[in-house]
């Protein structure tokens, strides 16, 4: 079952431990992987219409060959899938065919599907097992790993959620080849983030293999997805419930990044990765202003972002609006802000209570033509 090109990363969380398997074409072999899990034999695949039309027969074929049942539940494309209404509708559909079954959920899609399906798994009958099969670079390196699942309310994103770990993550790198380049770049922002927060060798690898990555070379994809999965696994193992101040480093670039997404009304102006790229550029400015990051290192990070086709200069949006939006950031502790700032490639630190003037100036400096 296990192909020679497969890489496995363990996420060690006691009884909640699981494996991440990274391989090309792994969805064709999903059935045997599911057969090894101590879970039921009835699978609900939560996905969206596009992915379903491309991959339904492959998934169904492999799952049913093992003697399991499979049902597809389709969610809308995009963030709409994370609304209360969409979740209630999906749960009603699942409960409609849940008779004499031992259901488990398969989240087959990008970050939105992973969050929505994981959330349904966490709450349906007070929790049923689920498997993540992420189909975007961003989901493979980040959102499918770690167990944070959530849905949106009209007043805020990810407001209702849980920590609920999957039983298995299967990352099929061959699926990435069907993604539009903008989505690959969006995922690459998170990959660069991992290099800056934890791994200078990963950072150097990206610098040296940008053409291979952009050309979706399988060896390059396998390497970056495996490396990022291992880094994320290590951080989640150290701080599963985000209480020990370790998981916060994953938020490098996300304070201003989230503020940008909010200030632009979550429009298509920025993908998540593009917003994070700008957030990293802004964090670098703050860090150089505070004297904790050398200008040359900041330039090196920004050059890699630019060479990857990611933005480092904010356009159009009013800096005041971004500043206001950042005040709602979850990393605030009371009235005290917290930023994850790089000190060198491979090391970040959390800085608290950064002065308003420093943030505002840094944001202003991030504007460009
Ligand atoms: N689901 C993403 C995380 O747990 O960080």
C-alpha cells in the first residue's frame, strides 16, 4: 500500500496521536489507509462540487473496494461553507442517512472544507472520527494539521470552534498540480513563514528551488510539504491547546495579515497567503524598527516573498483601517498587543506592548506603488 515516495510525519499527542502521510497519487489508495484505522466502515466525504466532479469516482472506488460505504456531502465553494446555515444543512443531510451506521468524516478540500468538516466531526453526536485529505498547498502545510476547527459568525471569522484532532492526514501532492498559480503562491507564503520561524535550511531550500516549486516538481513539493508538516507537528505537540505560548509563533505575519483581510472586507483583493505575505513584511518593519532584526535579513525575507510572486507593498487600503482592524486581533491580551517578530532566519520572538506609533509608522512604510 505504501508507495516508496511516501513520507510520514507523526503527530504525537498521546491517545490523540495520528500520522500525516505525504505522497503522490495517495487518494487512489485511500481505502487501504482507512482500513488500518480503528474507526467505523461508513464514510461521509465532505467536499465541494468542483472537487467532487474531479475526484468522486477515484475516492469512491478506493473506499468501496475495502467493503466500506461512502456518501458525498457537498458544501458551497468558499468561506460560505463555514456559515451556521451551511453547517446545519450538512448535518441535517448526514443525519438523514445515518441509520445503523458507524460514520466517520473525510474532509476533502482546502482550508475552508477542512475547518467546516472538522467542526461537523467535532460536534455531530458529540464527536465522530475524521480524516483530513487536504487538496491545497496551504491546507497541506498548515490548516489540515493541528486540530483547530471552526466556523464563522456574521460578526467574526472562526468565532465558534474546537480543538479536535483528525485520525489521519493524507496529503496528495499530485492534486496540487491542478491548482491555479495564485493558490500555489498563497500556500508558499505559509511555507516561507515556516522557514523564518523555525528552519533556516528550509528557507535556503526555497531560495534555491523556487523554479522547481513554481513548476510543481514532485520532489520539491514532497520536500516542502513534509518539512512544513514536521515543523507544524512539533509545534502542536509542544502546545496542543494553544496555552503554553508555543503555538503563537505560527502567527508570524498573521496579526497584520488578518487585519488586512478584515479591512478589505474579506474580498478577493488578497488571498490569505497574500495577506500573510504583507503581514510578514509589516512584522519585519516593526522588528527592524525595534532593533531586533537586521535590515539585511528583513530584505532577504522580503526578496524571497517577492521572488515567489507574493506582495510586500500594500496598495490602496487606508493604513488607519488596517490599524483599527488589528486591534481586534486574538493575540491581544487585555489591552496589550502581542506580535511574533523575526530575530533571524529560523528564530522568532513574541514582543508585547509595542507602541502604537511604531505599528502605525511601520504600516505606512509598507505602502508602495
Ligand atoms: N487547523 C489548523 C490548526 O490547528 O492550526
